[in-house]
C-alpha cells in the first residue's frame, strides 16, 4: 500500500511537467497561466477524492473543505502555493498542499471529524514569477492587500484585470476570527536540517524582507564608435551596483542577505551599448532593523554608482514584509507532535518567505520544515525523500489531533 507521504511526493512529480508547466522543458508554472489552471483542475480532483468539497475564491486560490462537527466553528487552514519560480523544483509549495490533502484523506478514511472544519488552500501567487509583486493571493485572503496593488501587467503586457475580476478580488479576505490557526508544511530550502541529520523541524518565524525594482538609465550608443570615456552604459552601472549590494551584505557578517535575481538590459542588441538596465533587489534578515540598515546602505551605493557614471535611476519598493514569528503555543504543539512521532524537536528560522507570513495578520501560524537534499531549492535538482514526507504527514496528523483536543476542551 502506498503511503500518504509517498503519494504526496508522486503528485508533486506529476505536476512537474506538461500540461502543468508553462514550459515544455522543466517546470515553470505562473499564476493564472494555462498550466496553473490545469494544475488546479488536477488538484481539485485529488481534493474531492480525499473527501473535500472544492471551490475557487475571488483571488483564484483553490480551496478544499472537510467539514467538522460544528459548522459554525472557526476553521483550521492548511496551505501553501501552487505557482513556481521559472525553471523550478517540484516540491517548493505543492508538497505542503499535497500533505494537507493527505492529512484530510487520512481523517476521512478513518471516519474522523474534528470540532472544526479543515480547509486546504492552494495559494496562487507566492513567487511573483509572472507579475511584479509576490504573495498577492495570500495577502488577499489575509485582508492586507491594497486594491491599488492589483493594477499590474506581466512581462508580455497582459494586465491582471484581463485575467481575473479585480473588483471582486479583495472579497477573498476571510473575516477576523473565522480561522483559528494556519498550518504550512514546506521544504526547508536550506541545509540546516540535513546538516543536523534531521528530517523535520519546527519553524520559529520568517525573516523580514524588502524587495525593490531598480532602473538605471544612461544612453544607448554604437558599440564600435562610442569611446569608453564618453559612455553612459546602464548595464555596466548595474553590474557595479550589484557587486556593491553583495559586498555590503557580506561585510555585515550576519544573517543579512542581498540578492539580485532578475536583470534586463535594453535595447538588448549585441552591438548597442545598453541605455537602460533593470534589476530586482531582495534584502532579508531575521532582524528587521538590520535588514533596514543593510537596504539603506545598498540604495545609497546604487545612488553613488549612478552619480559617478552619469546615470539616472529610479528605485521602486515592491514590498516590505516584516519579520513574522510563528505562534508560541502552536510551536509547542508541533514539538510535541514531533516527539510523539519519534523525531527530536528542533527549531529553526526561515530565511525564505512563505504565505504564512501574510496569514499571521489574520490568525496564529505554524510551519513544519522538511529537509531537502543539499538544501537545494528554486532549482530542478530540488529533492525530497518520500520517507521524510511520510514523517511530516504523521507529525501533521498528531498536530491536528492536539488541536482537536485543545478546541474540544
């Protein structure tokens, strides 16, 4: 008999290729793309087979519901994201959803109902791979999304408003008090658990993040006729700015990290000096003040590079996500579930952002990390052992049982 954890991994593998990927090679699944909608349809079938009713909310999240004994009671929400980065691994996001489905399937198979309903939610836009903003859908559910932030277009010029009813979008917000806890299982995306020889860990919180879009503007010119002293090369300026960001983060000798994950040079011809360069800047730290100091130093360095090279610059803050601690009482329940399942309790912080950080504005949150081989993520080499997924499922079921006992008391 196939275990629930093994099935969860296999389902992530199934969703890792066409028609569930925008790309014929590897996995790229962006919000509201045909591949995203196809993956939702497949997931809806699995949710129904697990005993859930299924719907899409106004933000195009997929939601499965398993009823409890008290339909009016606040619910437990279990979730993660269905979208991916470009050329992604298969488990970042979907594994947490599949483990939620398997938890409900186990309860349903046992005929077990809890004092509360469980909803499993597949968020649609955690990564921000299509539109220039991330976590739109979990912010909508949490009620923290500014409707003005929905005036977005993707790289091909397609407006979000062309794909979804943005007037209705904010109505995806859940009412305060309607959810008593949010649980998210996720691969660690780092090497700590593997280094410790541990399959699982309790997450203490999520690091604070700042993300910017930076545009440097110079003058396009002929590559053969414009002498070096006369150039206003925007891409060369971007290169210097990016190295400055790396240097500042390294020199801090802390958990401060700075990343440029996307860069574009225009007009993009081999024989034309770039007149414009655009890049993203992501700055994170577990300490919000340290993050802010690092970001300020990097932005100052970008301004200095631009002035020295005769470039204009525009810096737009895309989002500012504060540090998000997990709930202390829920962490204790997770530790107890780990111990009961034979895993030594171990706590660690998340340097990566997750939908849980938005849900914390609505309800207490808990996260369970699974080790991933070599800590690799956002990469096709991403790997999770089915045995670790099964271990995570058993811990999640123990955690849910403890919640049930606590809510019934």
